[in-house]
């Protein structure tokens, strides 16, 4: 690589640049669009094949897999290697890490995936995608959106129907993103502009336990990019004992969220998000910067006897549901948000 900087060896270097440009143009312009799939795994043998097969079966979209295995002790690596052998054009890179943390594994994949694609999709290891999931999401990105997320159909281990994730009907915005994640990792698709923004702060993110899909929503809206939330379910979200949190609609998941709220988990998350947003450079819409400052002021000054519900209307922050907004106000009143 050093020889590329010497004048007498400039041709190979130039040829390499030309090939890279040709690769990028090919990726962006060819008839069959290609999405990079970022798939973290950890002891995933039970459901992994069904998930991978559903992604390989996507209509009209080519997929390139980037997989990071987080210290699996079961047959996960054997399964992954069999796909690399069977589909060498689709499986690009396998990394092995020891985070034992799914969020860090997602951010690690984001740090490693090359910036040669227009579309990037996060993927859990235990769901099943409907065959038009990528096609629909990419169609919205091609219409001018930068981020796509959707509802999920909740199923059990054997894919038997349990229900649906919450149907949100308010517009995605920074005023919502600052207090609520809107969609799960398993439905999140974003473009190269969002990838660049995240990569700029990837060293910071790798040290955190942030929810990747929430960070995608938060950083894109903060910079004024467009987010589309699809109210039509496009994946089967598999609910099982190993889920980190599970769907918010299921009873025990709601109890766990209530426990974390009372424990002050929301306050901790908000503190970290504010520090993260304050560290971002570059031009952002003035209204979003003002909203961030107002939210920080409200959390610092308005609790107990200083609480004033009218401040919510003036600030404009909101969650997607009435119960969500109730707990937001209650949390600030009790100094838990």
C-alpha cells in the first residue's frame, strides 16, 4: 500500500481507485439493487437458518451478508460457514468478537461494513422476514426517505401468531426520537448518508449500550433527514425465552419496562443520549438544537414543585401513545426521565 504513494508506482494505485468507483457505481445503478445485511449472532443455532433463508428469499433485492459472531458456543459458526460455502456471492465477511452484548455487536458491524452500498439493513438472528420486506423498505428510501422501520407481527417459537407490535400513527420526528425509539433493530433499513453519520461517532458508540435502531432514528432526525414508519408489519418477530426485551405489547415485557422505568433506566438513557447529541458536529436544523436545549433544561429544572405540564406543549416533545406521554410527564415529575 505504501508504494501507491510513490510516483513510479502510481498506476496500480490509480487502477485501484478506478475499480472502487466502478464497484460503487455498479452497486448503485444495476437493475437488481443490493442491500448490505448486518447480522450479529450469539448462540443462534435454533433460529438462524430460518432467518437467513427468509433474507435470501427477498423479492427483487440482492443481499450481501456481514456477520459478526459474539462468542457462540453452539453450532452457530458451523451453520454460518455452510452458508458462506453455499452462497459465496452473498456472504461477504464473518467477524468473531467477544462483546457478549448485542448492541456493541451491531455497532461493530457498522464500523466494519464498507461504504459501497446505498442500502443497509439491520437484522436480528431469530426472526423471519416477509418476502417483500426489503423491497418495500428500499422503495421508500428511493422516494427520498433516509430511514425505514415498520411494525412487526409477533409469533412464538413455532411461528404461531401472538399479536402485533404497537401501531404508532404520529409522524416520526426529532421531537419524538429524543424520548422514544420508534422501531426495532429487526426492521431498520437506512441509506449511505445515515451510515456516514454513525461511522463518524462509531468509537463513541462502541463504548455504549445504546439501542442501535434508536440511534439510527435519533441521529437521522437530529440532522433533519427523513424517516418513514410503515404501519404494515413486514417481519415475523419471534418471541421466545432468550429475547433481550421482547415486544412491548406482551405482559411480562411491559412489567420489565415498568421496573426499569422505576429504577431510573429512562433517566440514564436520556443523559447518555443528550451527551451523544451534544457531541455531534456539523450543521443541524436550528429548531432541533433548540429543542434539545429545552429538553435538557426541562429535565434539570422541572421536577416536583417546579413541574409545569404546559412546558410539554411549548417544547413539542412527544411519545407515540397517550400512556407513553403520561409516563413521560410522570417520569419528569418524579425525576425518573
